[in-house]
C-alpha cells in the first residue's frame, strides 16, 4: 500500500491476545488460512488480502479478553488513562496514514477520513480523563445502624460489532469507554473495512495496551462470529452500531445470556427549515449533514422539511450548493463526495429514487448513477415529495435528498416524528419560543438547532424508539460499561 508511510500500520490478520494470527508472531490461531479481499470502492481494486478469522478465533479473542480482565480492571484509572493517552497521541501522529488507509478501504474523501481519525481519537482522549471521574455515592439509610454505599465497577468483557461507514471512530467510541471503565474488549469490524481496525490494534500495542485488553477479529462469517459475540457466557456486555434490522437480531441473541446491551441503529433524520430561519446557514447545514460520507451516516439528513414561504428560496440555494460538490476518488485533490460502499448500495438508492419519482416526485438534480464509476451516485435532490413516499419513509444511506414542504410548525413536528426511528433531527429557526417548542417536541435522541454537524466526544450520542438504546461519548458514556453495586453496611451501632 504505497500511499501509507508507516507500513507497520498495514496489518492483514486478526489481533488476539497481543498476537497477530497469521503465524508471523508465533500465534497458533491461524486455523483458517483462507484470505478475503478488501476492495477500494473508488475503483474496485483489491487494496489488501486479509486472513479470514472465524468462530474459533472469535472464541479465542473472548477468552483472551477474559484472561486480561483482572489485571486491567485492577489498574488505577490514572494508569489506564496514561496508556489511553499514549494511544490517542499515536493515533494523532499517524492521522495521515490512518486517513489514507480509511479512504482506500471505505472511499470517503481524505480530508473527511482524517477528520474521522481526529474524531475517533477524541473519544480516547475524552474517556482517558473521564475514567478518573467514576464517582460512587453514599445514601442516607432508613435505619441508623446501617450505611448505604454505591460503587461502580467495570461490567467485564465487552464484545462489539462495528460498521463500515466509520471504520475508526465507531470502534474508538466504544473501546475508549470500555477500556477507561476497566473492561476488556473484542471487536469484529465490518469485513469491508478491517484495515482501519487492525491499524488501531497496532497502535494500541505500541501505546502499551496489554495483551488481551483490545482484540480485533476480522472475518466473513458474520452469523457465526456474531453468535459468539452475542451469546458467549464470558461476554458481559454487547454493543453494536449498524442497521435496525440487524440490531434486532443481535439483541434477540443476547437475550439467551441476559447481556447488558447498547445499540446505535438506523435513523431517518428530518431537517426542518422554518420561515424565520437564516436560509444561507440552513443550506450549509443541510449540505454537510446530508452529503458527509456520501450520505452513508446514521445521523445524516434523510429528508428536508421546508416551510412553504421559504421553500423556493431554500431549494434554489440548496441546489446551487449541491451542484458545487466534486465527485470522485477520495484520494484525489478537491473531491468532497466519494463513492458509495458497493454497487449494490448504489442500486438500492437508485431504486428508492425511481419509486419516489413513480409516486409523483420530481428530480431537480442528479437522479442517476455517476460517470465517475459504478459505485458512484450523483448528488440528487427531489421536490414534491410526501412523507409516505419511499425516499422519505426509508433510511436512504446515499447522496439523495427528498424535499417535503409544510405549512405549520405543528405539521412539521408531526411529519418529523412520523417514523419508527429517533436518532438525530435538525431544525433551523431564529425564534426562541419555537426553538424550545420544537426542540422538546421532536422524538429524537439528538437535535441540531441551527447546526448540521452535532457529533463530538463531549456529547451523548444515541437514539430513541427503534434507533437504539444507550449513549456513547460524554459523561454518560461510561455508564454503559459499568455496573452499579450497592454495599449495605450494618452492625454499626454498638
Ligand atoms: C453513524 O453513522 O452512526 C455515526 C455518525 C457520527 O458519529 O457522527
């Protein structure tokens, strides 16, 4: 991989118990020597061939995490923070290489990929510090000879499955919190984007993360590996980022051993533009929210709702801004819209566009595959959409914007909430009363008010309804990796 300066970051096998499982470092785990291709979605070329781990390796990773747990959980928060801080520093020092690896396997433009590295690293920085603030409680007891004390303890071995759309940050957001809490961690990244996860493991090792504390298993057997991670009796907590449909299956599987679970699932984010909005700001907010990562983001705008009085002005300005996007290979200069992950994903999005046009909507930009390559789709805008049309009713996960118009604030809130999802929502308004009413009325876990990009390490990321449960990042993010233990002390009176 010529584009990467530090070739030691390009790893081609799972990382289990501090060993690379290709036999190069003495590991005995390379039972399955078959490899699979990692494909660059910009040109369909093979970026690397990675050893295909399976059920046996996943079980070994869980056992390694179990073995490492006592020593890691007994370290002080300061000791863990020092190691996490090393990891953060190394990731930032390697930001350019990690960004290139990410663009090569995922497709997003390099500037965005490097932004993701900084975003992911920020969770490691954040939780290194936050781990020092895991406070307990004392509670007045109902009887004078008793004392009630509450302590928090790491939940244990954490298993996770992470998606291809943020191959670094979705791992960092989970692993940082888990490790800071004193848990050990196993991740199965998407087999479409294993290289970013393996590079993180290399840097974790360089940072001094002990063997078994952070394990990465890469393989194609999603069902078999998923069952180990969701059902193994030694896994205490399971965490997943991905689609709602898959999340439901995994959640059901975790029930057999009653695991603690957190889920970051799909979204159908409304982006509401009221007639009192700063229209230029709303256009910029919608552009970054919708077309970041070619629209392949759970929190990205899925449908724009615009009030009648400003609908034409907003639509014209938005179309002009979208026309300025440069589509192409994410490593090429000036590109800000990369490929979609596969041609099947392109087909799925195109079908939604066709079905929405058949239902009466009008394409005013794009609406077809791009000449840039078979995994590219033109940035697309449709008007005359209603909330029941396919593009508004489904999570699009592509660079397509349906625009719906509305008359009143109440109508906007009703339309926005008319979905099973509840991850992120956005609205633009300068009216302070409206800001409160709409902010409180939207049934979503995260709301951007006059803001199109809301994700950061200090804020609680997560959804309501069928968008999942639990929160990642922020001071709340550690709670998902900790158990509350109540100590009742009696016999105090003489
Ligand atoms: C996601 O798509 O689930 C993650 C997006 C983000 O963290 O901003």
